[in-house]
């Protein structure tokens, strides 16, 4: 069925789209990480490790997963994946993080500060996203953040609490990367809130730090973020299709649309619009989308190729639009992070069907092809494996393109950069 581990990326996509049933033989509560629906609006399932060290977060609680042809079983203490009574592969499960139950000096449980996602530690240190607080709610229709906030994690996380939790994750999980994300804050203040956390974690640990925040209208805030030590920045504009963006993300469309009106005539905003129209064809982007693109272009100038990403959700717009988004990001020198839509329980879209893996295959092929075509370095940082999204190299199995000598040179350069980066990061992390 799958040529593993070479085609583990294809199996990962199938599991995203179909989920899996869990056999009664399994002892997930004893053997692996708890399923914590924290942060990210696309929910969280069960982290598994496929052949080739490919991590995947598998939906197991949503209704569609109960009908999946995939089954996770446990025989003689070992886990395996089956498809309609056919053995697909053996599985590895990350060990149960018993250190989650330890506490910080202020008494906060470490597992309530952040959560392991794949091989990195993820933290949502901020207040609940402001779009969940409006009346009526303007939260993104796929988002589950407001359902989980304060239930599976602590609402209040001091900078010291976070630093102590990060140090514990480094000690027990050997992490190299910490990822922060926030919801929307009024008065363009999301980055103001996150910068002290970034600064202190970087100073105390030397770990790589990533940040995902709503776009700031005041671009000088990104200079402060870089000075604080952030190594990576990403923007969730979710959808490239203008109509779907307005329909699925009403808060973002309205709020950032007003911000765009105030910035009328701004050269970088106009540049963002020109680039977006080039890839959209005759369709005009929503003003709210342009605020994301403007911030992305500015950060690309600050951080260079590779450390800047745009996040989209495949399955909520036609695949052709997702491919256009990837091409747009590539032309900006940015990486495309492609999530697969998951109809999470309790969200506005919980009754929608998950997308078809076959229809999304060209999207993930283009995700790999774009970084080669635009010579964007990826996958060079050590010990970073993502379970919620495909790494660029995991999309390689979807593509039939070799790029000839160009592809060979890209891969050779990537290997060389990876070796150099490992050496540099070994001297930074203490």
C-alpha cells in the first residue's frame, strides 16, 4: 500500500484525513503522551512516529476517525498500524512525559505551561484570543482555542514559569526549539506581550525560538522581536482565497481590513498587493489579507530566506488556491506551512467532512517543489520534527519532479548547511 519509509509522507496525509481507530488492546494513558487539545485551532490528536522518523498527529476522537479504515493496535507491548486487517507498519510512541507533573517554583504544573508537539515545546502564554471575546464571536470558524483555554492549560503563565518549563523540556526531551503563539490582542499589542518571554528564554537557554502572532501594523515591533532573539516567525493567514478568508476568518477579515485602510498608500502594502494579485489572477485579495502579507515581506527582509513562514489550511479552499498560496510564499522567499483541515469537536465546522488525501496530494507536491525552485533552505535545524504539519522534505514523495542538477545542488547545499547549523547550535545551547 505504501513504500515505507520512502512514502511515509503519503501515509501521514492519509492519517490526517481519515484518522484512526484505537484497538482495545492499547494502553495509551500508560504508554504515551496525553492528548491535550491546547493551542492551535486545529486541535490535537495522538502523536505517532512512522518509519523514517516521520511524526504524525492522528485524529482519534473526532467522529470521522471512528469510521477510519486505519487501526492502531498493541500486541506484546508493541504498537502497530493496520489498514482493513492488513499490517502497514510498526509504530513508535513518544514516552509519557511524567515530568509534566513536576511544578515550577511558583507551584504551576509544568504540563499546564506548555505541551510537547512532535519534538518541540509549544507554549500559548497569552490571554484568550480577542476574537473569541467579541459579541457575537468573530473567531475563526475552525478554531478550538476558546474551547480549550484554561481547561487543559494554565491561563496565567509568568515569564519565570515559562523559563522553568522550557528548561525541564530541554532536560527530559532534549528539545532544540521552543514555539510561542498568541491570539489577537487589541491595539496592535500581541508582540509586546510575547517579546519578554522570547528574550528571557533565549537568554536563559540559548534554544531556537519561533513566534507566531497576528500581524503587527507597526513593523518596528519585528525589529524588537529579532533583537530579543527570535529565530523564526510565522503568520497564519489560513486561506488564500479572498471569499473563503472572509467567510472562515471573520475577525481577521474585519479587524485587519480596517488596519489596511489606515495604511492606504503604504509602499510595502502595495507591494504585497501586487504580488498577491499576480498569483490570484484577476481576483483581488481582501484588505485584511494584505496586512499579513505586508508583515511577512518585512520579516523576510529582516530574517532572510527560510526563517519566515506563512501558514495555510488545506481542505477549506480549492486545492488550486492552496497551490497559489504556496507559489506566492515561495516568490516572497518564505516557507509554506500547510495544515490539513480537521473538523474538531465543538467548533463551528465540527460537522464538516475532512478533506480527501488524493485531492490534496498536489498541494504537498508543490510545497516541496517551491522550496527547491526558490532555493529556500529548510530542514537544517537539528531535532525538529513536526507532527501537526508536513516538513517540506516529507512532501518530496508526492512530487515526480527531480529538478535535475538544480535539485541535486539544492540537496547538497541543504546537507552542508545542516551540518554547519548543527555545529553552530551545539555551541549556543547550554
